[in-house]
C-alpha cells in the first residue's frame, strides 16, 4: 500500500474546488441614500445643537460628561459622524431630553 499526501485544500468534491479565493466586497449602488447625508440626519444634528445650547453647555463640557474629546462632539454636530441609538441616549440624558425630542 502506498501512502500519498495530498493537502486537503487541493481536494475537490463534485467538481467544487475548495481552494481559498479572495472575495471582493460588493459595491453599494450609487442611487442608495447614505443615512449620514439624508434630511433625517440633518434634523437630528440641528436638534442636538439646539438642546446643547439650551442647556448652556459648550462642546467641551458635553465631551467631558461623555468621556470623549471635543472633536468627537464637534464631528457629530457638523454631521460628519453617525450617531447610534446608544449614543443618542447618552446625549438625551445630558441634555435632560426624551429620545422622542430628537427622533420626532
């Protein structure tokens, strides 16, 4: 009996090759609206700025309360950074507002 070593990645079953192939990521269609640039995001940013100013807080103050940098708050308020629901809850707590204020 002869033992022949064949690497497992060269074995094919049912004409399907199991060699590793690089997969290219799919491109998003050009007609798809990015959430960071839509009107809902712009409205949310305006409400965040309004709430901060009503509380008479500076971006530096908010950043300190969040444990972040001033540039983090600045980028959110400039519309350059997305904000998720967890982050929005943190802002709402600092500004003493309900989530509904920012969403509606």
